[in-house]
C-alpha cells in the first residue's frame, strides 16, 4: 500500500464508519422506543381484558353458588 492510500483509508475507517455507526444507533434507538411504547399499550389493554374476564367469571361463579 502506498502512503497516499493510508490517508483516505484512515478517513473512511475513523470518520465515515464511526458516523455511520452513530446514525445506525440513533435510528435503532428511535425505532425501539416507538415499538416499546406501542407494546406497553397493547400489554396494558390485554391485562385489563384479562382482569375483566376473570371478574365476570367470579360473578358468574358467585351467582351459581347462591342459586340452589
């Protein structure tokens, strides 16, 4: 390798690749936070539905126990 190639390879490796890595990390972080927020909302709704179903089952079981 001649001395001229070393300068631009240094630039590519130490500047361009670091910038690409930084952009990729920022992009992935933004996507992850958006998805995580949506997943938390879905999880909260699913949990509420499970509680509602269980409460309804308990009411039905209580009603059946009261009836002779």
